[in-house]
C-alpha cells in the first residue's frame, strides 16, 4: 500500500508540473540579441501605452543589430543616456530612417526599466530633426509593424511611412 501511495504521489507531482506556468523566452520572435538578454524585456510584445512618453536627445551611437537582432540608438539627454529600441535589423534596413551620431531625434515610445537597471524606450515613432525624416514603427496600440513577418518593401506594414523635408512622401 505504501508503494502505491508513493507511486501515486510521484505521478501526481509529475503531472502537476506540466501545468505549472513556465518562463518563456522574453525575446520570442527576435532571435538572441545580447541587449535583449541583459534587459529581460519583451521588445516585441512589451509595449505599454500607459508608459508612453516623448523625448528629445542627441544620438551618441547606433548599434545596427544583425539578422534578427535589434537596432539600438543611444541618446544623450541632459546628463544621462537613454537606450532607444528601434526595430529588428531586417525591418529597419527595409524602411528605417537615416540616423547617425550627433543627429537630433524626437522619439515617442514606451519607457521601461530592464533587469539590468537601464532605462529603455521601446520606440513607436522616431523623427530625425536633422533631416525631418519620420518613421512609424508601431501602430497606435503599440503593435509592431514587423509582427507577422511583414517586410516593408514587399507591401507589409501599411502604417509605416517616411517623410522628407516639407512633409512630402517618399
């Protein structure tokens, strides 16, 4: 009888563990970029409209990302830096705007603190004040234009646009 109870207990625990919530990868859909792993943030689905802010800053550096990695833009704001998460590299190369060090950007996005202690801005709209180009990376609800694998040059992400000087469409 004791063996039967023990076996029941082991089977019960084993079956119960199948229904326990598990930690999913925070970066499903992006690949394995080091910045994502350090931050612990879900840059794909982690946009929170409740934390949306608009900031202005000067570009310190641009990390282009590779493959499914993210394009990260480091901005200087006053005495501190802010890491702006733009988009996966493949998406940015299809329709991102030109951004280089010393450019002045205005970015609207969702502010979040990563487990690495850094503040990140998950961008929705980026405007380069240096050449008046604007890119919209997410819709009003925060859904990314790359969701579903749409590539800009192949007709995907209808809300994506680029504006040049004087507001003309390119």
